[in-house]
C-alpha cells in the first residue's frame, strides 16, 4: 500500500485571510513587456551581472528576441540543460528530464512519452478532464458569482494530474500541498525538500503496487514500458513524477487563468469564440503567446561561442527570455495585444528543439475543456464589477492572474 506523508511536514496556504492568492514564486511585476521591448531594441543579446540561485552576482548571457531565443533553445550541444538539473535536482532528484542532455535525454523522453500518446489524451478528455472541470463548476454554479483562481483554475489541473498518475482521489489534497511546497522551494527550501522526500516515499509504495498489478494510468505505463529492452529505474521514475506534479499543476493553472483573463477583458473576443468554437485552437495559441505562463528558461554554455554578435564564454549561465520572444514586434503586429483573430504564427511558449514541452497537448486540451465548460454553463459569464479586488496578470518569472472574480446567472 502507498505510504502516507509524515504529518510534521509544513504546509503552505496559497491564499491569505481575504482569499487573495499569494504567489511567492511569481514576483510582483504587473507589466514586464515595455521593459522587455526596450531591451530588444537596445541589446537583444548581452552579458551582465545577475544574481544566481545563491544570491551571488555572476556574469550571465541573456537573449530577448524570437530568433536569438530560438537559436539557443535549438542548439542543445552548445547550450546544455544541465544547469536546470543543478537547480531543481534538490527537489526533483537526479534524473530531471528538463535538465538532461543527449543521449540521456532522448532515452528518457522516449520511455516516458508513451504515457502521453494521443489515444490516452482523447480518453482523458472524455473520462477525466471534463468530469473534474464540471465537478468544480458544480460547487459554485448556483451561487451566481465565483472567484475563478481560487475555486477553479488553481484546483482542476492538479486533480487531473493526480488522476492521470493513478493517485487515489482521497489523497488529492495532500498531493496538491506537495505540489505547492515543491514549486515554492526557492522561498521555503526546507519545506520544499521535506515535501519532495515525502512525495518520493509515497510514490515508492504506488510504484511497487503497480509493478505487481499494472493499471490504466501513467505510473503503470512508466513501470512497464520498454525501449530496446530498457526500462526506467525507480529513481528515474521518481524524478519524472516529481517534475510532472508541479509542471502539470503550475503551468496549466496559470495558462488557463491567463486565457480566461484575456477573454473576460476582451468581451468582443469572448463572444466571437462563444459563437464559433472552431476558433478554440487559435485562441488557445494566442493566449499562450500573449501571456506565456513561464517567461524564462535557463541553459549553460558548453563552449566559447558567439550569439547575436556577443561573445559567450564556456560555462556561462544563459537565460532565454521566452516571454520577450513571444512579444517580438518583428514577428507579430501589435504583439502586446490579445487578438484571437491574428494570423497563425508559431510561438515558443512550449519551448523548441529537444526539450519541447512533453505535456503541451495535455495543457492545450485542459485549457480548451475548462473554458468551453464555463461558456456552456454560464452564457453571460463576466468579470464582477462589484468585486473589491483588482484582477490583473502579474509575475516576472511566472505569469497568471491574481484573481478572477466573475458573475453569471445561477445555473
């Protein structure tokens, strides 16, 4: 049987006494895009002194334009992902997929990607995501008002990930708490490490159980899938699951909140999408481009090189400003504007190259199902004009709304 978490592990309440979401990992920046636009014009690639995770100032190379960010992300030989493993290994273990380079990365990705095949996504949409979304909506549907961050967007993705993994529903609250603690490890290291250790202990029981009795879930896939006679070891599985938990919970809740904020503050586009659901794919892509849930990602240079006319030394940390790249005015007209009707143009919110996000199709599907369900249940869904808070998107590393107070006719 799966073991339970030690009750001495500290907990973090993500909401304050007034119900406001306290997002310690994101930062307080309300609108970073004017500064990023100036940076693209002034110095699209530069070396400057920036604090590392230990607070020490070190020379760091940064790129801001779409073309330069793409160049770095596609070149995994010159720009290693190993720095991410160094940063996140403390809570995700030694086999962090996003911190691996080839050929190790390719082997792990092939083994775990089986769990996210299209057939599974179709089944999850009909049997799982739609059910979870509507269960949450049922809780406030008769009230006529809701705060969608606290009651909806923050809640449903982690429940979906838990069900996909095969975590008993009775453990969802604890599962969510671990996700919060792991995500907030920079702000509360001891808490994050304790949560990671407790989650690993819990997973050990489930992995052992699935090896003996495989089921129809991701953990069963991970313990049984073979590639050229090779299977994942326990620590490899634990590392992947400790990545999937916060990644699946964090990124999708932020992306869904940004999507809803964009529509609720552009009511003409909300009505356009409500009346033409075939526009959902392009609306989702525009939302992710306009407000990427994650604004930056990191690499480290493996050799001396030159990018954008700037010399980069071997071993230098490299920061790619994905959010800036997705607002590059040379690629999109009025790039800072939310416009679901704009011509299709690929963005890089899900990355590029070998580390293209493994869960991007799941995230897109969850965003679509969640927003479509709210449209179906509440034809007059709108921001609450009487709300006392000030809903807006904020963050300098992660981006999402502080709150989404809405009104609608009770259903």
